[in-house]
C-alpha cells in the first residue's frame, strides 16, 4: 500500500482589523512548503517554525513478528498578514 493522499486544510481566524492569522496544514511537507511560499508572495509572514504531528500509527505484523510501523503525519505552519 504505497498510495499517498495529499490533503490541505486552512483555518482562518481574524484577530483584529490590523492582522489576519492562518494555520496552514498538509499531509506532505512539499505541499505545505509550496502553499507557504504562495502566501509569502501575497504578503503573509511565517511565524515560528513548522510543526509535525503524528496523527495515526499502525503496527504491522507477519504472524506474531512485528515487521514495521506506518505513521501518518500532518505538517503545519502559522502565518500572519498585517493589514
């Protein structure tokens, strides 16, 4: 099972009239990087470093022998734009 689904979620929170705040997340670092660069070109600024969270782990076995563990990760970056 080597299929890879990329999902992007963008949450937008209006802090006040002077600044917009977004958390961009993706299931791949390449897609996250591309999206962040797009926002930077539009005047947004990254705050802090990116975050990586393991959202799901599955241990795989062959009989009673543990063979490997599959981990599903989510990558996120906080960005702000001053009005």
